[in-house]
C-alpha cells in the first residue's frame, strides 16, 4: 500500500491533534506509511483533494450527512471514530479501525 493520507476532525482541532499524534506514533510502531493530520471540521474542504480517509470525532456524528455532501465525488473513506478509543486517545485502536474500514472498500 502506498502512503495513506488521513485527516482527523473534531470541533476545534485540539483533541484530534492529540489523537493524530498518538496515531502517528502507532503507525510508526506498526511500520505503516501514513500521513495523519488534524484540523477543525470547518477545514475539510481545504484538504479533500489530498486525503484518502477522513476520521470524524464521535461527538460530530450529527454532521456526517453534511460531510458526505462535501466528500461527494471524491474517493475519500469517511470513518466515524468510536467513543471508546477516542475518549482515551488510543492511537493504536484508531489505526486498527482505520485499516479495517479502508479494507472494507478493497
């Protein structure tokens, strides 16, 4: 697999920033080639052409329909992060969820 470009979004970008750091560490430990960045959900459109997957904080489930409209036409996998690993900022569990979700499409 070539490098996977992943965007994490939450309300302000703060909690997803910590999650992205933990995911980068976990990806490195697993020897996975991933570029993982965190931004506010208001910035999704700025990155849509550059990403393969979009992971959304569980507290933003209410805007998934809006995100789907933004993503429409782009080959981006939208993944709603699970509360269990998001609450503990478990980067390894988030990577496993990401890989399983991306594999569903292949």
